[in-house]
């Protein structure tokens, strides 16, 4: 009897330990990336489609989940611009861009941050659907963007290297 009880306890303890290990591993896999840092555009790895690529772009990101603040400075053939966007990674936010409200909804899908933004510029409604992914080493931020406008749809890939 003692042998059977001891064997049963060992099996129960083994199952408990396996279950605990699975829970801990799952918790680690669910850790969200942190985008904090200064990021510079890698134009050779980016794709802007028919839109002109910026000649330079730097994003300064402050990320303390759920708060995300992005300050972008870029130069384009049309001139230089700096703008600041604030998001909450678990809900809705409103920013101003060129004097127009931009309403965004953000959420996590695993370790991908999804930001969907809607705006109207000169009466033209535009939707931006962004997927933010951080490389395993934390040195490359890739933003896959799908733009929907009355003129059609467009996909972009913005690749930024951590400085």
C-alpha cells in the first residue's frame, strides 16, 4: 500500500510540475515587446508603393504599456515635418494630424501591435491599418501598413532600425 500511494503521489506531483511549467512558459511567451527607443528609417528594406519615400525619417518612441507616444521627424520631397501621436495599446485614442482628428483603436494580437486609424483629409476618408512587429533581437521595427482610400488600396512596409 505504501508503495502504491508513493507512486500515485509521484505521478500527481509530476503532472502538477508539468502544468506549472506550461503555465510559466505560456506567460513568458505572452510578454509584449517594448518599442521604446530612437528608430531610423531603413529605406532599402522599406516599400512605399507609388507614394514617394521620405529622404529621412526618425521615430522617437516612448512605450510604457498601455501608453505609446511616437514622435516622427521626416524629410520628403515636399518638405520637412514633425508630428506626435499618442496611443493606448488597449483601446481608443484621438490625435491631430495637419489639423484633422485621427481616431485610432489599438490592441495586441500576440506580440503584434495592431493600430487601426481613421481620418478625413479635405473630405477624403482614409483608413490606416498598421501591424507593428519587433525582431527577436529588438533591433528592427517593421510596420506593415494597409491604406484604404476612395482612390484605392495600398500596402507599405516601413522598416526602422534601432539606434
